[in-house]
């Protein structure tokens, strides 16, 4: 029922001041004009707080919880068109023997190792590292940063390396040693070992220099643990690989 401010009982005036404009009384047979005693709780009486409900409806909604930030990606420039028929014959022949795989490995001396002019110890240790990861057969491929010695690498070879990445489309690119970064000429920000970054849909991970891994068993173990963690994030990429 509507509240008459003049006839309102003293015990109900505080509700009027709070903005309550209507009171409802259940029909229990008592006198409608009877007011509850001050300080007495009346179970047969409830308050219609329409004013408060309207205020709640028009109040601003609580701010949603911020979404977790995604893994930062590199400056993803448009991929250029790759014309492998313009590459030198040695690169074309190497690419013809290179099979796509989820994980691509590279380091400054890889071109020499693939040609048999490099270090057998380094090649054996790389096979051991890959074996520790227990990847399905066919999960790894190798694409060099340059074919000859590092000091003779050219800008053209850097472009060929990046073109190979576009054609091979690996999920992970393992760069062994910070010396790989200027040779790759990638627009990513990896300078310290055991760091990673996504660029053009590929996860790039940077390991220590091969010489340091060969000299330190603990560093080799750390590299294995780091790679396991990185590859676990893209385990779906290995589905369908041969055992």
C-alpha cells in the first residue's frame, strides 16, 4: 500500500528516508492500520524495495575479469613469394632432399655438417639430443643458415633460409646458438639462450652455442628440458607422425 508521509508510524520513517515508498502487508486478519512496535520484527510484513531494485538495474555492470595476455608474437610481416627456382643449384638440390617436419633444426655449422665437411661429434650429439626428446619418427628436419663457413655467409643465403621456412612450414624452429640470429636475419627479438618467440605461425626457440653444450653435460640436460617444455605446447603438431 502507498505510504502517507503524514500518518507514517515513527518506526517506519527511517525506511521512508531510505527511499522505500511502498509497504506490503500479508492478509492475516489483523488491522491494516496497526503499525509494528518500534524495534519489533513482524514476520507478516515485508518491504517492497522497488527504488533499490531500479537503482541496481541502472548501475554499471562489474568489469569483467581481464583475459590472460597471449604469448607475444614478433613483428609479423607479410610473407614474400618464394621462387626456389631462382636459388643456386646447390640450395635447390639440398631443398629437394629436405622433407617437411614439425621441428626444424639449424645452427651456423649445419651446412658443413650436412655436406660431411663438419664435425662428426657435433652431428652425433645432435642425434643424441633429438633422441632424448623421444619425438615420433619423421618429426625433425634440418635446414642450414648457410652452406659454407659462417664468415662467408651472404644476405642471399639468409633470404634462402627464410624462404625455406616458408616452404617447409615447421611448427618449431630450433636455433642453436645466438650466432644463428644474424645469419637467419629474422625480425624477432631473441638474444639470450633459453628464450622463445612466435613469428609467422612458428615457434622459434634459442639454445646456447653448440660448443658450450658439448662441453657441459648440465647445460646439455638443461637444453633437453627446455625443448621438452617448448614442444609440449604444440604436441598436437606431432599427431600422425610415424613411430
